[in-house]
C-alpha cells in the first residue's frame, strides 16, 4: 500500500514512518509549513506547532526521512492556516470565548489541506498516516476512534471533528503503543529524534500577539454585586477560571467567572461560581455513532487530559445538544470543546456555547 506520513520533526511521526515501512508499505513523508515571514507578529523561543522555529522542525523531518529511507515533501500551508485557524482564533477571542486551535487545525489543515496539497503535487498514496496516539476501527461500515492504549498520551479529544471520509483514509499506527516504547524503538533504530522533546504549545510566543489589538482599559467587577474592584487592559487577556494576574486584592480568592466583550468588562467571583451542571454544545460532529435520537449517558471531556466525567447528552432539534453533568464541573469554558465517550469509544463532540448553573 502507498502511504503518506505526516511528519512533524518529532519522534512520534518518525516512528510511524519507520513502522509502516518495516511493515512493507511504500511510504513517503510530508511536512506542512505554517509560519510565514509576512506575519506581523514575532513569535517566541518555545517549541510549538506555530512559530519561527518551524525551520528546525522541517530540518528534523528531513533527517528522519533520510534515516528511514523515504521520499520527503514540504508543503506551504501557511495561507490556509491563517485563513482557517488564525482568523477563527481571533474571532473567538474577540467574542469573549476561548478557542482550541489545535482541534480546528487537525480537522481542516493537517487532515485536509496537507493531504490535498500532496495529491495536487502528484504524490500518490492510498492512505494518510500520522503519529497521533489513538486507535481506529471499522464497525458495520462506520469508522470509529478509540482511546489510545497509553491513556496518558491519548489524543482522541483533538481528533473528534474528523469526518467519516477522513477517517476512512487514515492510519494511526501508534494507538497500541506506549510513549516509552516509541522512544525505545526510535533509539534502537538510530533515529535522530529519539530524545527530541515533544511540542507542548500551540504558539511559541504570547498568544495575545495574534489578536493584533491595542490595550483598552476596562473594569474588573464583582459578579454578584457589580462593584468595580479594579481595571484591566483588555478582556481578551483573560479566560474563564483564571485566578492569577487579576491585580486586585480580596479577602478570599477570586476567579474570572464571566467575560463581557461588548462592555470590555471582566467579572470575578469565588470558586463556587465556576461550578456548573449544564451547558449547550454546538457545531456537533458525531464521528463514532449516528446522532442519537434521545438523551444518552456518556463520559464528557471538557479538557484533553483525564477520562472525563459522567453525564448525559440530549440532542436538540436545532442541531445543538444540552449536556448535563452528574457532578458539578469547574470552569467548562465557552469556545472549548466537549467530547463524548462510551468507554473507549469516542462518540462525538462539539463546541461549548452557553454554560448554565
């Protein structure tokens, strides 16, 4: 089988390419470049998916391809990334929400623009493979994602927006492995990235750079009384649940519990105000099952780590869903994603909208 492996310059995609070649496949490697010198922002020094150190990733990926013995391709996806991911990132923050650009990048860029660019360039392949820690199966004609064997590295949360068409054309060889095994394999085969640190961040610099906004003085107010407690330089500098950096003194710890972009106002309150039991979820994508017709019990993840919490999801006629937690949850944040599971099976997910008491 002809396979295209999405290389990142890291150890996971490197071992993916190695394992697939060892299995007898005709493997090629491709990396997407996202950073452009036309950017008005400078980035920083942290290792991240998006930043000026991208050239190091490209050089590392090229070395991997040489070590494994596969053709290497580089595709400039920066224009699409700016239009699809960064514009959405700015729009969401400007609306007082906190987006997850990695999820959008996966579904639209890494599993969309990149393989399409490769095909347009004449690269022939039957399936696209990546180094994500997740398992894939086909059951009754439907492609389903399962949590990875290594629960600490499971990346299914970041892939819930992949369509059935995308899932039918991908491979995830690392889903059955633990991270320690992947590093061992890389070292045993002399891959030049065996000890390369993982990229942990979306952006190498201060994300506020990307918003291209000047400081705008606004109020920090008590959410219960409306009393102005202090001031800030722009609501976009804050996220729900934030405690540090508020610059106000109080007898008890205060957290950001609300963001009012129209009034450039931050609302703060005690930790108890962050605990919620219901929320509305929109932009749903049911990847593991057909959209249920009635409420069903699920495990809900509102963050990438952990196994989630028990609750129920009730689809609505308008395409959204009402999600109920069986125990209060702290800081479910508008703009982030809620992903639903049944045991190991990823059912689907969507974007958190309105959060209720």
